[in-house]
C-alpha cells in the first residue's frame, strides 16, 4: 500500500511498516473497527433489554439491520454492547499473563540455580492442570463478585505458565550471546542486563504473544458464558450463541440471524487479531517485510 509522503512523516515508523504489510493492514483495520465499536458504539446505539413480544425474531431490516432476538431486542445493539467486555477481557487477560509470565521466565532463565528449579516446578504444576475446568471452578467460586477484572485475572492465572517457560528458554539462549557476557564482564547490574540488554531482544515475541493471548482469552470468555457458568447477560456473545442454539437455530431459519451475528463477530475479530499478529512479525523481522 502506498502512503502519501506527507503522512509518512506523521505516522510512527512501526505503524508505517505494519500498514505496508497486507496482513497487518487488514488486521489493523478489522481490530480498529471493533475497538471503535466497543468504545463509541454503545453511546451511538443504546441497549434496550426490555422484551418486545411483537418483534420476536424479526429478520434483518432497515430498522433492525441484524434482526431481533427471542425477546424482540435489536441484535445489532446486543453485538455492539457485547464487544466492550469481550475486548476488555482480552486486553486485561493478556496484560495479567505478561505481568506474571515475563518476570517468572526471566528470573528463572537468568538467575538459574535453585530459583530456576523452584519456578519451573511451579510452572510444570500449572501446565498439568486442565485450563478450562480450572477456569470453570474458579469462575463458579467467585461468580457472586465476578467482574471483568476478576475474570481476566482468572484467565491470566491459568495461561502465564506457557509464556514463562518460553521466555526462560529464550533468556537461556541470550545468556550465551557475546554482548551479554560483555555486559557481565563490565560489571553491569542484573537489572541493567535484564531491562536494557535482554528485554529488547524478546520484545517481538512478547508483543506477538500478547495478541495471541487476547485471541485465546476471547475464546475462553465466550466459552464459559456459552456453557452457562457465569450469570446471564443478554449482551454477551457467548450467551447469544447459547440462546440461539437452545431456540433451535440449527434446525430452523427463524433464528439463523441471531446465531450468525455473534458467530461472525467472533470469527471476524479473531481473524483480525491473527492478521495483526502476522503483520507485527514483519515489523520486528525485516526479512518478512513485503518489498
């Protein structure tokens, strides 16, 4: 994609590289669309949670672009309002995962010794516990006080171990590099070596992992609501899928639009995030950039 020269001086270089990549450009546009939907959409499209018996399962029309649900509510408004928590959970879960996984992985790999053995023992225990059942148990235990931050923390607690192990392996490889050995010979502090020498070299992996964790957490978030683990929320994509299937959307065309709306939204958002992650690889790896 050609970008006007005047804009090229205004747009930050990493974003410029991303926009020149086909996958990155498509992914950025899709994710930006959902971000705007989640942030601005609810103020433009109000949510009406009242039942309207005369409007049950109306097909898509000018008044209801995505039709109505089993209670006569506008499906578009449910999708728009459901996008906010969906994205918020994804962003927060990714943050909590990095918040725990990065320090554990770096400490284990760089300090080594008993610290490495203890941390990797803890990581192995976490990795052996099935994630979805653990999420369900924790969510059920805290369902009375559940909110996006607590739910994101639960999802983050169950996903940091894999990141920690991967970062540890990368830190162990970096320890053998000449510039790290030189920094140690010069007597630089451990904090300097970790934050100024090592962290920039694994930043690309961290950024891409963050995007992938958002993808994984959105699936988990939708899944636990779809299974009915958490309280009912009409404007929740998982609840919408659950209700659509329970209303026989697979067997009759009456509720097909109610099933397709959240399903397509989830697939489109996940596709955008996958493309965005692919575009970020070109930002961090010059050999992958399109010429």
